[in-house]
């Protein structure tokens, strides 16, 4: 039974690592979007990159798009944060179970 718990613990730790990496990417995206929004407020002209070209874009439309993207990223980040917290609690519980199991065999 202890080996099952150890395997479950390792798998949960891998999941936590994956969630943490994705969360970090979302945090980076959120920072980029915030920076872009800050710049667009003071910009006289705005441009949008589509594929490999940059085209002129309506400032208000672009601002709305960025705000929507930021909102979506913020929601996803919140979900990943909750998932990370749950996985951390699960890991702590599994670690306790593994330690109890190994103490019984001593």
C-alpha cells in the first residue's frame, strides 16, 4: 500500500510542477497585457500584429480586445492558483500517509 501512495505522491508532484509552469506562463501573459494596456492609453496610434504583419488598428477596439484577453487570462490564472493549492494540500496529505506507512514497517 505504501508503494501505491508513493506512486500517487510522485504523480501528484508532477501534476503540481506542470500546473506551476502553466501558472507562470499566465502570470507572464497577464503582465504583458497590463503593460500593453498601459501603453495604449497614451499612444497616438495603435497597431496590431496579425500573422507576420503589423496593421493599423482602432485604438478603442484594440483596447477592448486587450481588456478581454486580460480578463480571460486573469480567470485562468485564478483557476490554476486554486488547482495549485489543491495539489499542494493533496501532496501534504500523501506525504503524511507515506511517513506513517514507513514508520509502521520499522
